[in-house]
C-alpha cells in the first residue's frame, strides 16, 4: 500500500468495516476496544523501554502492529462520530503553535 493521508485512511477503514467487517461496533464498544489496544501497546512499551521484563506471552508481539491497531480503532471512532481527523489534526497543530510555541523552550526540565 502506498503512502496514505489521514482522510484516505478514514475512507479505507470505512470501506473495509462496511464490507468485510459487516458494520461498525457501537461507539462504546469501540471505545473499550481502543482502551484494550492502548493497553497492549503499553505492555510492549514498558517491557521494551521500561523496567519490566518480557514474559513468554509477550513473544511475537510487534509494537508497530499494536500502534496500527490503536490507529485503526481511532479511525473507526472518528468515522462513527463524524470527525474529520485531517481537519481536527490541523486545528490541533494551530492550537499547539498558538499556546505552546515558546512554552517548552522555557521549561527548565527539558534542558
């Protein structure tokens, strides 16, 4: 698959979900699934970059795949709630640039 935009990703997830996936789970179910996927990603992160050691059940788990699972469910929720993530992301950048353009440079903890 070639590089895709956020908008295209939303469209592809919708197409897959409404054909191969039959339909979306309801929003609350998808919220729960999102939390599960974030937990699976966190498990790998704390074992790879944190202080916990890997367990036998962690073998074969792929961080990139878990991140993609998180993104997938987030795209589902965006589709279900009528959220244009491209527009939302652009606005979020604008907010951060207005609010935080100098804030982190002045943070002594980051020096």
